[in-house]
C-alpha cells in the first residue's frame, strides 16, 4: 500500500492534497501499513453477504472521498469491514499479466474474436 502511494505521488497520478489526507488517515491504522497491495481487478464473493456489502460500500465511499486509485482504499475498506479474504494469485502479480486471465478494457480491439471463441465452446 505505502509503495503504491509513493509511486503514484512520484508519477503525479493522484491529487497530492487528497492523497496526503488519505495517507494521514490510513497511517493511523498501524496494521494497515503492513498489508500487501490488493489486486482489485478480479473478485469472487458473495455479494448478498452483509460483510461483503459493507466492504464495497466502504470502498466506494473512500474512492469518492479521496483519490480515484482504488488500490489505495481497498486495503482500508477490507480492514475496516473485517472481511476475510485471500489472494487468488501470488503477491506482486496482476491479472493483467497472469496467464490465466485476459484483460478486456472498453476500447479493446479484437475482443469479438475472443468472445466468439469462448462461445464456440459453450
């Protein structure tokens, strides 16, 4: 979490004032400072579970209050909601680079080929 915060500040990706306030608040939670950065591209969860619902509500609130970089607030929301979670992939890996995942952003070209390929197997 701290490494990501520092990298985003150096890159100028986030508003420095909002980020400083977010960091000030989050750094009061000493256990939070030692948590790993959470891969937020992929979740498997029970959305009707009240703890899961509370996590997403807290997380969205933090994103709207501070920076748009969800990685900074996801660990805080997990900690505050007391949601039990596990990594699905190794630390320091991303679904963007993991061989078991494919990223399709909104402007991906060639995405229809992959969707058609998947549909052939159904």
